[in-house]
C-alpha cells in the first residue's frame, strides 16, 4: 500500500534530460520539424478559406484536420522545445492536467476527423448521385463539431480518472509531456487499475475508428473494382491515396505507443516522438504535395501576389 500522500503543486518533466549531450541537437531537429508542420497546416487552412473551389466537404474536413493538428502540436511541442534549453522543467499540476486533457482530446478528435474523411470518400465513390444531398457543407460542419465533442468527452473522463486522487512520493514524470501512463504511475490510488482503464478507453477509441476506416475502404475498393475503365479506377483511387497514407502513418505510430506491452521495455519518451512530432509533420506534407487542387490554389495565390 502506498504512503506519503501529498498534494503536488507541480511535476518535473524528465523528458530528454537523460540525454544531456543531445539536448541542443534535439532542439534543432524538433524545431526544424515543427516549423514546416505549423506552416503547412496554416497554409492548408488559409488556402481552403481563400479559394472558393476548395469550399467542398472534402477540403473542409482537411482544413478541420489541419486546425486540430495545429492545436495538438501547440499543446506539446513549444513546451518540449523550451525544456530542451531550460534547466527548470517544471509544470504546475493544473497545467499538467490541462496539457493531458488537450492532448488526449485533440488526439481523439484527429482520429474522428480522419474517420469522417474516410466516410466522405465512401459516400463520394459509392453513392455519387446522392453525395451532394448527403454531404453538404452544413452536414460537414456538424460532423466536425461532433468529432470535437466526442474527443473531449472521452478526454475529460480519462483526465478526471487520473487526477481524482493525490500523488505519492516522486513528482518526476518520465516523459517530455504529461502523458497519461507516465502520470498515472505516480498516483496514490490503485494506479494499475486506473492505467488499465484509461488505456482500454484510448485503445478502444483508436482501434474503433481505425476499423471503421478499414470498413469504408473495403466498400470503396469493391466499388472501384467494378469501374470498367482503368482511367476511372485511377481517378477514384487518387482521391483516396493521400488520406489512406496519412491513416496508415497516424494509426501505425499511435498503435506503437498504446499497444506496446509493459514488459517490452524501451524508452517511452523516444517511442512517443514519431506519434507526437513526425506524424503531424508528414500529414500536411502528404495532403498538399499529392493534391492537385491544393497546388493549383497555391499557384493562384502566388499569381495574385506577383500581379499586385
């Protein structure tokens, strides 16, 4: 039974301090990844807002994803970059709870929006005649709002479960942000039960959304294979390629973090980097470079600037 229950006012994020000689190098690497991540997402949101040709559900979902990912990275990366250069790596208990809540909420929202993007492609390919009636911009907005509500509803429950009691002994969080597993292990309550509960909730949400996406692509594939012309098949697949690539990267890296067995070992801090830093970096890159409409919109904006 745990003793020495204390009301902690702050936590210390151990993070990458275990690699003291690599701090400056890691700062440069993460900063160089974060800057294009932020720029790419802001560019997607800006182009979607400016170009009326992009005022369609597919691009509104993409813009919503970019906004969600921008908030997601702002929750973690600026603090991580500051801690790489600072000696004081403390974070208040309230700040830790808020960071965890926003991280989980925005992560869940990202999964939901990716699922909605898959559903949008399913309707466009499998029900092309009814698509304009089923997926209007108004419906798109309501679905995105629902994704935020569901994501943060689960997040608030998980955060409340972790912070419902006091914490024992150490206030050292062995991570570069307030990751739920790292914080729950400091709890005075039955940390194993709480960790199992919140992990099951997260994994259920992760796997549930992923399986829905897989199901939509099974229907999409069966429909595309019935298209007689090779050109028609290629056109249909091209609208899904970017989304499918991001889904594989997003859920692939996330599963490494959440499905990793406890006994497998490994540094949780390093393992979380691909999911928290690399995935948000690749997402806008894939959606913008592989998308003709987005590239055309960018050329239009550049053309107007030069003409002025």
